[in-house]
């Protein structure tokens, strides 16, 4: 059975953000502005995305 994946893109800068927001961005595997990654759709990933929705663009694949 294929795992459901989500494409996450960092669309706003991390400058001036709190430590927890920066930790969520790094936890998702995002390195720089406009960088995209494919991550599995799990509850822990959804929690990180829900903490910083103003910094990300999320597309379900």
C-alpha cells in the first residue's frame, strides 16, 4: 500500500521567528526559501505544519 505524501514548500523567511517555529521548519526537512520536500502524511508532520501554516505552502499528492 502506497503511503500518502504531502509536498511542503517554505514560502516565507525564518528571520525573526521563534525557536520552535525554526525547529518545525528544520524538522520538516526544509533548508531555504522556496525549497520543497515530499513528506509522509502522518499526525506528527501535520502537527508541525499546523504550527507554522503562515510560512508554508502545502499540496497533497
